[in-house]
C-alpha cells in the first residue's frame, strides 16, 4: 500500500473542513491536516511546505483572501499544488484565482469524486515536474531529472529510474521504516519475477553513490525488516 500523502486543508468552516478531512482519510491515500485560517496555515507550512504534498485553500478566510495568500507563498517558494475551494463562481473569480498561482479552482458545493480526481491529477503532474525538489542529507534531489546535486562539492549524481523511485518513496515515509516487500511492490509493482534480492542489489548500488562511507550507512539505513531514509542527516565538515 502506498504511503498516505499529507494534504493541508485551510477553511474556516469547521463542519466542511472536518467532513472533507474525514472523507480524504477514508480514501487511504491521503493524510489530511486542518487549519482554520491563514495564520494557522502559516504555522503548518513553516519550513517551506516540505511536509505537505498539496494545499486545499478556501478563498474567503477571516484573516485574509486566499488568492493573496497564494500569491505570497508562491513568492516564498512554495511549489506544491494549491487547489482553491470557493463559493465565488464567476469567470472573473476563476481567472483571479488561477492568476494568483493556484493550480485549480473548485466552486462549492463540490462533489468529492471530482475533487479527488483533480487532486490526484495535480499531484501526478507535480511529481513529474522540475518543481518537485527535495533535500536529502547534503543533496538536492530532483526526481524528474533522476539527479542528486551536492552543492558543497559541486557534484552531480545520476540515478537510474528505480533508484530515483526508491529515494522518492522513502522520502515520503518521513523517516519511518518501510518494509522490503512494500518498497518492492511500490517500485516494481506486483511482479512475481522480482524478489527482495533485486531490491537489496539496488539499495547496495544506491549506497555506493550517496553514502560517504557505504559500509557505515547513515542516509539509507536498514531497519525493522526494511529501510528508512535519514533525510535530515548531514555529514560533518571535513577537518
């Protein structure tokens, strides 16, 4: 099963917010977080929105306009998909929302199936775009380019498609161990011809590329019958 993707819901309508969160969680593929206003959204997004894969944002909030907020956080470097939820349904409102930097604009009341379809589509587009950039240890990881950049040493590390997929899935686990079979199914699919030995071989080769000392792994760690990624670990500066 894929790991649940963290989604931030920003809406001052408590009943709607809680219902939407419950419905998203029931799908099994999302882990919703709630914010009642823009101030709460700022707290949740502190740190560059790394923990959220998308934002569902109301336009009319008690402490500001969601469109102005979108424009501001885009300027601060937030790249994840933003879908606006609003009761304003004129063409001018839609254009203003999209011009602010939102990826989509959905009018209330909306059907959950339509929202889910649009959310999944924008997540898929983002995952394969150059905007999907993650920090892993001393590296900047660009999944779409299958590339790790180590700025301190001006070094580029080319990854295979499977290596990039392994890193991306482990990154989304947010430091939690992922069982070998789960990782195998996610990266290779349910292919009976592929065994855990295949995964172990790819992990070995990946460690040769990314670990300062492959024999003493610090980034890509074996744990609890699987692997976890210590994305926040950074090697000590050379003496």
